[in-house]
C-alpha cells in the first residue's frame, strides 16, 4: 500500500501520463483540466487498492484511461482527439511528411475511445503485454486489435491526404 508521500512522488514522476491522456481525449482546455482533476481524484481513491503487482505508471495509465473513457460517457458526451494545425506541431520540414502526420491525426480522431487508447500506448512503445495489463485485456487481444486498427488507419488516412 502506498503512503501519501509515495503516491505524490509517483504522481510527480509520471504526471506526463495524465497530460497525454487528457490532451488525447479533450480539446477544450477547461475540459482537459476537469478531466485531469477527475483522474487525480480517482487515482487518490484507488491507490489504497494498488498492490504494487504492476508498475505504478502502468496502474496510473489504467486509472487515467478508464477515467477518460468513462467520465464523459456518463454525461453522454463524445471524446475527441486534439486535431488542428495550431495544436499539433510538425517537427519535419518535409511538407509530405507534415501532410501525412496531419492525415494520421485526423484518422486517429475517428477511432473509438478504446482504440485511441491502444494507439496512444502503442506509440509510447509499450509492449502488447503492458498494454493488455493497462487496458485489462490479453496480449493476444491487443495484437489482434492493433492489426485491425492499423488497417483501419491506413484506409481512414487516405481520406485526408
């Protein structure tokens, strides 16, 4: 069981996780802040049950993603991926590369909230086993879903190129 001091240290070390999740699911800054606070609250409530069988970051990702997905479902709201030229910076001078990046972000925006979570974790270089632990599914299920998502993203991205 984590003490308050250990919990706060873990949050401080891994707060980037919370920002990634809130930025992925909410485009309005006020909604991102609300979601951030809701994730913190759920993490604080849930830390009592964290047994340390997985890494703290894995557990925090799971809390953050479950909160993001469930938070707005309860209020019958849709969850959006941040898109738009002002909010996504391209680090390449190549216009084709920038166009491809924008097309991919727009394609990701059309995915379901669970599929967005899978893509985010995959892009963060988590293994299928770790992604499965975070999302509560098997590594095989992650592999199958990722193959389907990749095919779907190829088709969706073509619309925006």
